[in-house]
C-alpha cells in the first residue's frame, strides 16, 4: 500500500509544471546573490502615486523559488523592525522573506501629503512592489501584522489571483468590533481608577502628556502589546521612528480604539470571497479578540487558525514557541498542497 502511494505521488509530481516542481533551496542556493552590486538584498522600488513618484525600501533574505513571504508591518506608519525576530526562524528552514517599509515609514520616502494615506492607495503600492520583486501565484505569500493585516486582506480581496497564501497576524477584520472589544473587555480588566485617568487625559487631548504613557505602559502595553519584561531593541527602534502623522490620521491618537480614517473599516461580509489558503494568527492576551480571529479563519474558504496562548499583540516576540512553529508548518503544508494541485 505504501509503495503504491509513493509511486502515485511520484507520478503526480512528474506531471506538475516546472514552476511548481522547483526544488527547495540548499544552503548554497538560499544565500546566493547574483546581483552585480552586492547590497545585502536591499532594493529601492520606484512606485507611482497620484501625488507623483516615490521610492520604498525592501530587503530580501534568501532565495526560495516556491515560498517568498512579503511582510506588511503595522501602524500605519510603523516599520519592518517589528519583524526582525523572523531572522531567527525562517532562514534555517529555507524560507525566503522580504522586509518592506511602506511609503511614509522607516527607510522609505516620507512625503507629507495627507491624500496619500488611504487604504486603497496602499493596496496599489503593494501591487507595484509585488511586480517589482517578481512575486507570483507560484511563490507569493503575503503576511500582514496589525494594520498590515488590514492591508493584506484588502490586497487579497482585489489581487488575490496573485497569491499562493495569505497570513493575517493579530488583526481583527472589523474596526468597530475592535473598538467594542477594547472598551468592553480590555478596559474592564484594568484598574477603574487608571481607566478614568486615561480617559480624562484623552478627553483633554493630552496624548503627548508623559503621564499618558506612564499609565499605558504598565497597565496596557505590558499586558497586551508585548509581555516580555524587557522589550526587544527592535520594538523600541520601531516605536522610536513611528510616523505619527500617518498613524494618527488613519488610526487615531487613542490606544483604546481607532478614531481615524480606519474607524468604520469592516470586511467581515467579504471574507468568504477569499479563496486562497489563509492562516489567521491570534493571541490570548492580544489587543485583538482571539475569538474573533478564530471566527475569521472559519469564514474564509480555506482558513486555518493559530492561537498563541502566551502571546499578546506582538506574539512573534513574546510567544515565539507557538508563533513560528505554527507559521512554518502552515507554510510548508500549503506549499506541498498547492504544488500538488497545480
């Protein structure tokens, strides 16, 4: 029986198109760099916008002809630093991944025109980045974390034909639902006196008051954003250069819900349209409702759910023992099943 199964599998593999049969990388091929000028995988990509041309920064790690993961950071206005933990887990498994600072973030151009900061324009930017990097449905995985999860979902709804797989990490698919969760669940877990003082500062518009951060850090951030006793340098660097103009315009100034341009964003009704293999990652202590995340995985056509029981919003840092084994297993499983189906 086993011999027959192996022979059948061999026949199937032999019938697959060349792109699907591409061999997994060896140590030599994974780190190969055939570019004339060795820049450590960095590529500045020209993009077109309604406000003129700009450049965005990307950096590739490795070469894998079948699994290329483009990472969409949070914010909006964050940067790729939040993903630096991936360097300890994906290269040993031969998984290629690509850092990418969205326009207005990190190492990319940072124009000041507020008309640029819309979800629809960011989607077109991602598509231009995909084309420039040569990613296609035989190898392209899109992983979005936090705001990046919104952007990944929007991209998948418009350009899903280009995707081999989608990962929505630590992001609910409804901002109104997120706002309710923050108010009705997370806020009620805090000391009422602390909540009252935070609300009073917000009502007075004192978001830059040192006291606001003093209250949020131990009572909210340390419990729901990153639960490590000492935050990784990468997280601190990312927050240190967060583009607050983009962040406040789209997300709003409060950490207890969104009030910016994303305030009414809701894609729950459109989730059944997502036909590509989709992994949804949630965490027990996240700012995002893990029950909602599990529900999302059941709404898409080919969904899987990964719970990080010890993690928070940055589960790729504070629950690596669940986040990365789950992600890697899903990538390999999806690669195998997608290759067989094409």
